[in-house]
């Protein structure tokens, strides 16, 4: 797993260099004396503030200049964010959470569910659902009429890119696996949650103007 904290603080060249290994699962290095390719199949997790001071979109006033905010957002380009299967805006934790008044499900219970879902994916012949492609995707993450309409609407409204369609299907498959649903056709509920978990870059970072 590769965790990049403060994603927007990385140099644009570094972020660009992530795209190819993310797509291919291998990293290619070309030098004067030859080219080599190494395995680079990793889970990328990244976090970023919405602006350099971190206050944009919160009740606190943002102290950044317009130029600083724009520069920050340009680094989190749409093509880069499109390669993340899950994109979520998170708020500051409230007082009840910080003081332990809210009881969350324990990590162990979640880990058990994940282990079961991984096992289901392995029985499909892949390490994880992210590797489902082509006929395997059609077999295990099939769309009925209503599912096709749901994704079609998201595409037409530009809430989803062409690259995102298969990614949403894989996430919906994983949600179904976590819920213990074995049917091969994705439900509207799981597709809707997968779309929700793929927040548009504009929704996360605010409009550019
Ligand atoms: Zn700010």
C-alpha cells in the first residue's frame, strides 16, 4: 500500500509519474543503457486538504489567495482523481466522536468481512475485484436494464467518465460481496452506493472560480 498524505503538495511531475504504474501494475524505467520494468501493483491511498490552509468548504474562513487555491486544485487533476475508485469528502470529526460517545464497529469485525469478500473474489480467479475485466466483469458484475439506465444517466450528466464505468461496477461487486450477496447481477442499491463513493472532483475541491 502506498499512502500519500497531502497529495496536492507533491510536485506535478511526481503525480504524473503515478499514472502509468496505476494503469499497468508495472513501472517502466528507461535510461540510456536500456529499459527495465518492475512489478508495481499497489493500493494507492491519498489524502488532501481542499486548499493549502484546509478551511475551504468549512465554516472557518479560508486564508488562501485565489491563485494558491487554483494551483492546489490543478495538481489534483481530474485525470489523476479518475484513477481512484473511491473518492470521499470527509468533515472534521465532531465532539461526540472525539470523546468516544459514538460507538463504531470494531476493526476486527470489518476485517472478517473483508477476508470473506477477498475469498469470494479469489474463487472468481482474481486476487481482488479490481482485476475483474472483460468477460469476467460481465459474468460477475452484470447490469440489468435498470443498472444500465443508472450508469447511462451518470455518464450523460458527466458525473461519471467512460473509465469510471467499469470501476463503479467493480466497487458495486465488492459492496455486494461484503453484504454476502451471491447473485451475479448488480443491484441498483449497490450501484448507487458505488457512484456515491466516487464523488466528483468538483464536489471535493469546490468550483474553480
Ligand atoms: Zn484555504
